[in-house]
């Protein structure tokens, strides 16, 4: 992005108008031979209207980093949770 574009702290309104979780459920996913993860899957809705060119560039950046894109396993974002003894 050009240096003249406002960053997140310089914009008064959020990127999306709202967000809504549509559904969630657990899946057992075969990662590789002998490796299976239980994954919490969720589907979200992020309504928006493009406000200006700066907003459009921020939305495109969100798409570039993976929002709306699927991994080879069929998921968007995927974070592995590691159990720790606290």
C-alpha cells in the first residue's frame, strides 16, 4: 500500500459493517498418514460496502492475507491450539 494510505488507527470506522457467525461444528480432519486433528469449524458473514479507495485497498489486503480463501484442507484460517499444563 502507498505510504499515504491511512492505517487502522487513523480510520474511525471498522473494516466491516458487522460480523455474524452463521454456524460452527467440530470435524475430525486427516492431516497426514497417522495424524488427525479435531478442528472447530465456523462460517462467518462480514457485510460491507466499499466507502472509498482507501477502504477498497484495505479490503483487498484482507483478501490477500487469506480471508475468504481456502487451504488445501478446505478451510480458511486455521490455528492449531496446543494444550499446555498451567
